[in-house]
């Protein structure tokens, strides 16, 4: 499993390589804006599989919100490419 930031950075780079600077900027801003929440998502995935870790309601809501935002941005990019 690759980290979400790593995958998003790879996607940004693929957009740059394809000359899709606008899409690359959107993905880059997404990572920059939600860096801390992406760290929490990655950590919670790893700990859920291999250890024990708990989060508060505020962190949980933040992670759900960020996941929804990533899906929304991804869908918008996909529609723009179609």
C-alpha cells in the first residue's frame, strides 16, 4: 500500500508530464491544503491493520471530510478529462 500523499504526488506528476498543468495544480493544492489530514488517514490505515490507535470524533470527522473532498476533486478532474 502506498501512502495517499505519494499516490497524489504521482498523479500530479503524471498530469505535469501530460501537459495538464491545471489538473496538476489542483492535485498539488489538495495535498498542500490537507497534508495533516492525509497523514492521519495514512497512520490510521496502518494502525488499524497492525496495531492499536484511537482518534477523537473531531479527527474522525476531519478525515471523512477530506476523503469526501478528494473524491469530489477526483470526480471533477475525471469529468473535465472526458
